[in-house]
């Protein structure tokens, strides 16, 4: 998977969560409201690929990183999530984002967190 810095613009979109093992990322706690709202975005994953990207931080990454979202096990690493903020900007993140947050302590930019929380 390609690396892009958080909040990098690409045309009309803003990239978040395109992490790489060689580049430090922001870490910290996120609140449960954000996680609940983020889970809902996983119903509408998009840009599905035919293969899986492996988590660069896991010592034994799995093809199709399994995660339980809203009571359903889904496999991450092959799609994107999109969310619009109040200003009409669209954030694009790899679906591994949820795994990065839960397992590796990644903390997305506040602008992304606010966009997710306002889409509930």
C-alpha cells in the first residue's frame, strides 16, 4: 500500500491513515463515539481491490486482517472508507484504519475525527 502523509490533498480529497512502517505516526486514545461512528462507515467500503494489503506493523500479518465490526467479522486490507465533512471535503482512508487504531494506537487527525463524528 502506498504511503501518504495525513491530511494530504489529492484533488478534491484528503488522505488519512495511509501509514508506513518507516514513517512515525501520531498515536493516542480515541473516544468510543468516534469508534462507533467509524464502524458504521465500514458498511459502505469502496474501491474494493482483488487482493489484500498486509498490515505493515504486525509481526505476523494476515491476508485479510480480520476484525469484528458491529457483530460481523470482516476482512480488512482491500478497500477504502470515505467520509465527508461539514465543508464538503471528502476524506479517504484505507479500511485498515480501524485495525491501525485498535491494535497499533494510531490517532487520526482531529479534522477526520470530527468528520466521522458528524456523520452519525
